[in-house]
C-alpha cells in the first residue's frame, strides 16, 4: 500500500536521518519512501522545522491523522504529429525557445533554431573575457547565447503560474541533468554550474530528433508573401541568407532591443507595459542565514527571502534573491551598466544578494511611442556607465544612502561585483521615485528581516531589466497581427522568469500542434 503523509516535521539537525525517523515513528521494518514536498518552517526561530509531504510504501497499516492513500500523478503530454509542410523557426534559445523547441522536435517538426549568441561552452568564454578584460561581446554575454538570460543565474524555478506544465518542465530539467531535489523543494533552484549542462543536453536531444541549430546567427528582418521570408545574418562573417517558414516563434528575451525595434518598424503591434528598476543589495550570507533561521542556520541550506511593501501606489520588492551568490555585470550593450545575480548549486559564496526594485509604470515614461519604456531603460543604463566610464558600477552603502551621503569605501562586506565599484549618489543614475522607493523598502524590509538595513550592506546600480517594457500583442491562437509570427516568452511580455518563459514556450508549441491537455 502507498500512503501519503502530510505535515511530517523533523528538526533540520535530523535531515540525514530521515529514513530512520520514519521507521521509528511509524514502527516500520520493510518500507520505501519518497519525498513529495519539503519546506522550512522558520516562523519561530527557536524551533525551526523541516516539513515534509511523504509517500510511504509498506504492507503494514499506518495510523496517522495526516495520512491519505497516495495517488500517483501520471501527468504527461501527448505528442501529436506536426502536420505542416514547413519547419518552424525558433529565434532565441532561452527557456521559451528551449521548451518550445524540445516539444516541437518530439512532435517531429525538426525545428530550426537561430541563436545570436554562442553555444553555452563558447558563451562562457565570452563572459569570462568581459569579466577579466572588460571586452563585451554584444551578441554573446549574460543576456545572449545558448540557454538565454537565465543560464548564468541562480536558476530559481519558482513561479506564480499555476499549471501542470510546471511539473512537466521540472521533470525535463531532471532528465537533462538537474538534481532531483527540484521536484520536491518548496523553493527549487538549479544553479549556474548545473544549468550549463542541462542546456547542452536539451540541445543534443533536439538535434537527435532532426532539429537544427544556427549559433552566432541573428534574425534581422523578414518580409511576407505566401510564407514569412526571414533574413538571417551569420555573425561570424556578416553574410545573410533567407529561410522560409509559416511558424516563426519569437523567443527573443527582453534584451533584444534591436530586434524589438526592427519588429516595431515592420508594424508588429505592441503596447507599453510596467516594469521595475532599482539596485542590488549585498549582505553577508551568514548574517542573512542567521536572521532567517537563528541557531538552526548551520543545519540548513543558505537562506532565501522575498520581501515586499507598498508606498505611494507603487510596489517595492526584493527580486531574484541569490543566496551565497554573486552580483553579475549583465549588460548586452557597450557603455552601459546593468546588474543581476547568480549562484552555483551549493549557494556557498560569502555574500547573499537580491534586487530591490520599484514599479515603473507607463505614465512615468510615456512620450507617445510604444518603445518609450526601452528608451527609458537605455537612458538610465547609459547614465550609470557615464559616472565611471569604465564599467565600475555606481554604488553606495546603506547607512550613507539612507542619510543622503556618499560612502568613501567598503566597510565590513566585500563586493562580488567583478568590475569594482564607483561610490556615488545613486540618484544620479536612477529616477527620484525609485530612490525614494528603495529607501522605504530598506527601512520596511528590516522590520521583516532583521539586519536588512545593515549600515555596511552594499547597494549596486542599476538593475533595470527585470522584465520587458513592451508587450507584442497576440490573439488566442498566440499569433501576432502578422500571420505566422508567434510572440513568446519574456521579451514579448508574456513571462517573468525561467519557469514562466518555459511554460509560455511550451504552451505556444502545444497550440501550434493542436495538443489539448487537462489542467
Ligand atoms: C543574471 C540573471 C539571473 C537570473 N536569475 C533568474 C532566476 O534565478 N530565476 C528566474 O526565474 N529567472 C532568472 N532570470 C530571468 C530569466 O533568465 C528570464 O526570465 C528568462 O531567461 C526569459 O526567458 P526567455 O526564453 O523568454 O528569454 P531569454 O532567456 O532572454 O532568451 C532569449 C534568447 O534570444 C536570443 N536572441 C535575441 N534576439 C535574437 C535575434 N534577433 N536572433 C537570434 N537570437 C536572438 C538571445 O541571445 C537569448 O539567448 C535571470 C536573468 C539574468 C540575466
């Protein structure tokens, strides 16, 4: 018999002995078990617990008030045959492109994938070159290249989208190389070190099914007759060639500003949308861990937090928290500054960081053009660069920032940002309402997470691309105003993170092959 036990509590100290604790609590001899869900209850810092949902298989009868009969979740997707005469073309191999590509390949569509950046292994070299020598490859960097923007990230897999596809995607990540704890952790994350391998394995499966990849190739234009005629530029030699298709999936991410501007010129309908701007904050990892878990922190993984507040009708919130992580120079355009965060699977770096972001609404930037949000981001990213003119990021420490002063140097916390910091008034590279929002956020968050306003914590600017400032419109069949063009994922305004972009990619592929499934 297979049972499901909910709310099974143990002390974090005992995690390595979970099997023997199950055995003694239920007085079992012969049994198998599986963790279905694991979370941490740290509401009372003097009594932190791990909370499990477990499947236990045994012939013995178990008596427990939290027990039900376990029902296997056998959700899987069907793979109807791709029945069109053309091959679909996917532009961009981030999460949206990977999951639409994988699914369409399994349906026999032999997708053609165009990616302006390098293969993940070459891309890594390009990123290291930028870190070491400040030489940015504008097509192969933290934003662009195989795996998309999230490859060099913390790989957090949380999303507010409720769908059975979540589980499907997590299972695929595991099949392609992720650790299986992402299937049950309340806050699953993969880590950069594993993401590289997973991305490569997904590429290999697509190729094995007849898919074709063009790395270092950029989609630059199109015209339309019976087909869409795409112009593809080989970035190695600048030669161009054409591909015909009736299914163009635009999985381009939010940093492909040149492509979005081109699509706007080609009359693809789009609208402005809200996004956010702010800074990264770096604390010592041990301080955050202690603040979250007290004395239990030594038995638990690096602590995560997610904080939010409201002021003057604007949301202020922490975003993309990277426990034990690094602040990354994340630009895709020269002479701009843009930060984000990443961590390895173990999350064992010295610092923890997160963004503190403030809502930016169309009324803040609207000058009558759909692309005004992009121009607004570009303006501030350039301002941030022009303060140091050498990729040192504008920065301040919390104490001075809250007192409208400028710190002279770092104090008790070292930075992980690779190009060094330039201490300045952050108001020189962010709008006033963002600066005020960050101040309110720091003070408010400290009430929820003691030590958040550590005077020595480092604020590093600027974080401006948490989501796309435009949405390319699409109908219920997911097609734009130009037949055959499918706007997908974050860049087109339909996702905000790895999971939601992957879900959007998958749903688009499901729509194309006419696959229906029950949520
Ligand atoms: C440093 C960093 C850390 C992050 N951490 C997390 C995290 O922990 N968890 C999370 O959920 N999200 C995280 N994100 C956000 C997440 O990466 C994105 O939400 C997600 O990658 C969006 O997926 P996408 O497929 O829509 O677009 P992208 O991943 O941006 O992929 C778009 C791809 O299209 C390619 N492309 C663009 N234009 C063209 C063109 N014209 N021709 C050919 N190719 C083109 C680009 O090279 C790119 O590879 C992070 C982002 C960054 C930058």
